[in-house]
C-alpha cells in the first residue's frame, strides 16, 4: 500500500511555493522532480529518523 502526503516546499531555483506529493511508504530515498513553475530539477532527500518519521530535504541539482 502506497502512502502519499502533501508537503509544501519552496523551489530552490525560482522561490515559488509548491504543493507536492511525497511517497513516504518506502523509507529513505532520493529522487528528482521538476519544479512545476520553472521546470528546474529539484533533488528530494527523504530520510527516516529514529522515530520512523520521514523528513524531507530539498536541494538544487548543483548543490
């Protein structure tokens, strides 16, 4: 069963606030998703903390 939650992020390129769906059913993962406004590739880093909660970190592709 897949679990997706809505998460607000700020694009590290254009600064636009975006509402994205994050699938946190697979634990820690890394993937790219393009900004829906400026089309730049946003790097998503999902990490699972000691309590099993998923933390979302975003970065520019060149960071």
